[in-house]
C-alpha cells in the first residue's frame, strides 16, 4: 500500500472451500468508483466459473449409475460480467444420448454464445438504438466486444420467441376453439384506433410492406395543463397476411386485457381505409366510427389550401355535418383550374365515403353514453414504428422486421428482465392407417354399367359402348 494505491484481495467460500477471486491494486483518484466496478466485475467472472464447477461436481454424485461419464467439454459464454470459460461433464444415458446436465440445469441452449441477461440487455438497447450503437453500449457495459451482427441475432432470437408464443395463443383460440383468458380492466366505453405505415424491405420479393398499428384504451385522463394521457392503453404492432388475421389479433387483445361484459359502446377511429374500419368487427360491440382528424385536416389542406376558409369548413363538418358546406365547396370547385378542381372533387368524394365518421362524438345525439374524442393513433404510429423502423436509410428483411416489432412491443418486459424463452411446440401428425383391401379378381366382372339400361340406353354412343362390352352373340 502506498499513499495513492490500495491492494485488495477478494475471496469467497464455496461449499466449505475457500477460493481467491483476484487481487488488485486500486488507485485512489477521481475514478476510484470505476476501478472498484471493474475489479468486482473481474472477480465476478472467476466466481461464475467456480460456482459452475461446484454445481457440476455436485451433479456427479446424483447421476444414475447406468449413465457413463464420457469426459469434459469446454464452454465459452458472454455474460453480463464478460466472457467466461468453464468445463462441464458430459454423460451418455441408457439410450445412448449425450447429456450435459449443467447446461440443462442453468438453462443454456445448445450453441448459444450469450447468457439470457445479455440478450435481454442487447434487445432492449436495439429497440431504442441502431444495431451498431446498441453493440457499442452493451460492449461498454460488460467490458467486452459485441458486434452489431450479434445484436441482430439476439433480436431475431428473442423476437421469434415472442412471435411463437403469440402464435400458439392465437391457434389455441381460433383453431382449437379454447376459451380466451378474460381480462379484468373494466371498460364501459372501449376506444380502438388503427393505422398502417409502410417500411422498406431488402432481399425480399417486395420492396415495401405495411406494418399495422392498433391501440385500445378506456378513456383519457389529465396529466398536466392542456395535456392528457390514454387510460389502460394496449398497443399492437404486426405485419399480417390479411385482414382476418388482424381482426383475430385485435379480438384476442381486447378480451385478454379488458372486461367487456358491461361495455356499452365501442368507438373506432382511423383514416377511413376499409381494413381500418373493420379492425374491431369481431368484438361484436355497438360501434361508432370517427374519421381521424389528422387525416381529415391533411386532405382538406391538400385540396383547398391552408386557408381560414378551409379551417372553417372542417369545423362546420365536424359539428354540423357535411351538407352545410357542400354548396360552398361546389362553388369553389367550379371556379378552380382543372388540376386543382380534380383534387377538390377527390377530397369531396373522400368526405362522402366517410360521412358516417365526420361528426364529433359529442355532436351525435343518438349516443347515450358520454364519450371522449379520439385521435391518438398518429402519435403511437410514430413512437411504436416510425422512429425505429423508418428513416436514415433503414431497410429490413421480413423476418428481421417482425422480430424487431415483437421486441419493441415487449421492451418494458426486457428492461425488467421478465423475458423467458418460448418455443412453439412441434405438431405431431397422426399416422393415417388405411384399411387393407382384399382384392377379389372376380369383382370387376360383376360390375354393372348403369348407362346401358337407364335413360341413355337408346343413344348412339351407348349402343356403341354396349357392342364393345357385350359383342353380338354373347347376350
């Protein structure tokens, strides 16, 4: 020990055995906390390997006598402490199968290079950062090198695990007919909004694909001056093959999280696209559609310009109805140049197609339940998909995009270390046993031809067939 350094020896007792984990000299300066952190990390790697060795020694005492110990094999794995090397015994059971019991006990998958905690951290970072940035941050945290391709493999593995779990749940409900585990969140009025966003693909037959985004919530609450937040919000992001799959997903999500036994009204919001309007049809609730105000204002300004007259028309449409402004719009169309008039007529057709969703909810006298305004889907599309999967030249393989969407949807669980690997069980096809038919060579001789004797008996082609089967002089 000197005036500015301190020598430290770290030791541990494992199964009545004292083990020295390391000795180091700590420099007393402004980075003392960093020195202690790295020193404990180094000692932790030694402790990790020693603990596994102790567990493997304990396993040897309880292994069945019929199993054969075939030796030890080395294993290297990257943990949150850094890269650790250890050896474990390999056994051969009665059937000749090689068993690595230490791997089975601590849940190490075959050929896996990263511990579960490292994959959780890597996937959470990848949900917020690019793969290269996530690799740099994770490598800095564990004081070891992590490549960006390793982060990509982690995302795909964890994402596919989430996808397999969701697919099994969907099959149990819609293919096997099992009951949905009902949620407990009361929802007198349930709000549902959906929208889509297109992302770029690489190494795929298509150049782009649509990611569908849906949100469900029970209302809004004030969180500050002029600010509100959605209550009991559940978000879904998915690349689906058709609208039926999307409707099934939204049905399962709604019944899994909410208690819909006392739901009086379903308020649906979106841009008017057909699949958007039908997203919640399977719920079977009394439904009111509200055209998303962002899309309404955007289309109006594209057609008629960003003017006070346009703003006034939109307010009148939302509060009094489309009929109030149609005469003024038609007059504007008649005075506009051909190309501008075409845009205006297209917007008016858009209003007509979605006229049932134009009025604000509080202006619909037939709705007896008090409801809130909608319009939260665009912000969720941006936060859930656009910020991570679009822009900056990003493009995805289809599997990679699906995996990233699953990881982003479960980032809170990953941050809380609540992820557990899941594999879709393999379907065992039942063998079809055919009844062996005993052939009787005389059967074909006794088979009749109905056409020879029924309504077709006098037709020319039947007579020809009859002469072939039964030559003259036989019958």
